[in-house]
């Protein structure tokens, strides 16, 4: 099925449109500067991913910003650093400041002229609103972890989205799920019967960074290194 034949794009937000790895590492500096040894960016991100994944599974109804506060405390404990709760809360609030990738806003503006655009994100609604402002586009629907009461890769998040979109007259056969994370997005999208597009933001780096490694290989119909490449490919189909 060529790109032009899909009717709706569903996006992961953090890691795909918002540069969460840069946001995370910047916001963790007050902690990582006190570790007392050199840590690579990916080492920090991988430890963050491990604690975040565990906490999301343990407390699926907790708001994302509050999950991040707990993650900060767990990292501090792991690295033998004393922190107070206010510092943890400030880290949770930092998600609102994470930057968009340079190509995200322009790509979304172009794609809005050809598709309906939706978001399925592991985020709380307040944090999402601040992130959305960086993207400059009105989405046709937003399905947050706070709304659903669970976090991706839980399959109920995808079921929720598919059912809500069906009520708008959009069948899953014309949806293209567009994301970076194999763990959070592409494997559960496969299981939900959705076609998907991999925006491989980490194509120049090894490992999985701020996401857990996938349990198995996911299938993606399309793969691009950036949203700008996605737009170029779509233009080529016209």
C-alpha cells in the first residue's frame, strides 16, 4: 500500500516528534553531574529506560510527569546521591521543556494537507499541551496514557486508539502508525494489525537509547531516518 493511500497517521510523540533523549539528558544534569564518574549519554538513557519501564508497569495510572519524578529518585538511589522530592518533581516537570526535532513542525504542516493526524503517547495531558505548542499543528485526536490508564507497549492503548478512530469513521486498514520505538510502538502495532512507519531517529547510534530493547523483531512497511525523509517520500508518490 503506497504512502498516498493511507488516510490517517498516528504518531508517537516522544522520540519521534519531540527529541526526548536530548531533553532527558539535559534535565538529568543536576543528577548526573554528581555521579562522580564519566557516564556516556547512552548509559544514562538506558538506565532511565529501565526504571521508567518498570514504573509505568507498576503504576499504570500515575501521570507521566509523576512517573518521571519517581524515576529520578530511583536513579539517585542507584547512583548513591541524596535528593529531595522537590528536585524529583522538577525533573518530572521538565518534559514540558523537551525540544522538538528540527524537522517535526514543518513535516507535520505538510502532512496535515494530506492526512488526518493523531497522537498516541505515553504522556499526561498537561505536559502534552506544552509539547504540542512546539509543533505548530492541530491534531485531529490525542490519546494519552493519562486518558487510557496504561502505558505503551500495553496493547489496550492501541485498542483504545483504534476504537476511538473507528467511531470517527477511520478504519485501521487506512491508518499508518508512525514512531521511533520498536518496544513501545512497532511491536504492539503489529499485534494490533496496524501498518507502521519507522522514523529511525537513532540510525547513527547503536542500541535503543531511552527505550527498552524489543522482545522480537517488528515489521515496518516504511522506514525513514527523519520526518523530513518521510515528507520527501510522500512527495515522490505524487
